[in-house]
C-alpha cells in the first residue's frame, strides 16, 4: 500500500478484509458488553454504502485505521474491552485530550483503533450526544457527511467517501437511511464557521466528482444535484444572530481550528 498521501494507494483485498473482519470482531464484542460504539471514518462509509462501497478500492481509497464514536461515560469500559481484545492503549492521548479521545494499538495484527468520545473536535466540533442511538453500526448519515465536510484542508480520501455517500443515500429530514439535511442545516445555521467550511467543501466535491473516470456521467450529474440541493437547504435555513454577526466579518478572520492529527 502506498503511504502518501495518507488514506490513498493500492490496497489488496486481503488487507482490506483484515480491517473489515477486525471491525466486526470489535463491534460484536462491544454489543455483547452493552457498549455503545458507532463506526466512523472510511469503514463507516464502506458499511453504510453497500451499493457504492466498491468505489473506495476502485478509486484507490485505502483503510488506515478503525475509528469509533462513543460516549465518555463508557470510556473506562471501552478501555477494558479493548484490552481484552489484545489492544494496548496510548494512555497519554486520553489524558492530553481531557478524555475526548483514546487510541489503541494491537501489536499482533498491527491495527490501530481511534475512539472519539462525545464529539469529533478537529477543524470544527461535531457533537454526537444523543445521536449514537439513532443509527447502527455507524454514526447517523448527517454526522457522516459533516465528519468529512468539517475538514478545511479536505483530502482526496474524504472527497471519495463523500461521493459514495451522496450516490448511495437520498436527502431528507429524518435519519432512516436518509442524509438528514434538516440537521445539517440546523447545525450550520448556528455556526458560521461550520457553514463556511461545509459549503466550501460541498462545492469542491461537486467539482472534483466530474474528474473521476470511475464515475459515469449519470453518477456525476446525480452528485451535482445532491450537492446543489444541500446547498440550497443550507442557504434557506434561518440563521442565528451569532451566525449573522460572524458572517459580517467573513474570511477576514480565521474561522476554523488548525489540526495536528495523531496517526
């Protein structure tokens, strides 16, 4: 597998299967233990896009680790579970992040597991308190979209995952196998910075989709329509006072956090 850029490169089927089988093992153990872990990252898109999941391998999008969303109230139990599955925790990460994040490594299979508690806090903060019960085994589709759209310096791997999501799922105002645009719009209407980054990245996804030979003309057009519909919904959503005040300042002041990711 290529190591540059991260998450892109040829990855054989045996390597991909290793990640998928380990993910299933962890999920099965967490369910038996009564722990609420939901998949995020590349494997979430693979699991929740059964029709278009093939595009990851076709477009050179590789698995690099296994990522979960969880609740901090279960952090101790998650650590015990992972230890029982042969993982060693990088305990300083949990301490430095003030309990927001845990990293586990398995010396036997070489796999790396990341658990984000209560929220994803990178360029923007995406909270999932009360949302992990909504869908399974992944986080809800609205949060899957925002997980990618909140990245200011979006990578090709994130564009590919978003393309899959937009091809696979319709838009709507609920979470039942639908991208809940109502929730996305509500969150963006409260936070100008999140709105700015999300709309910027949606435009990038729409543009870049037309450059992939792996996509048919019909698929490219569908992505364009999906993006335009989301953008229209975000535009129409009534904005908070804080949003309107921040919008006056615009890009003159930095609207996101820089992120030094731990790999």
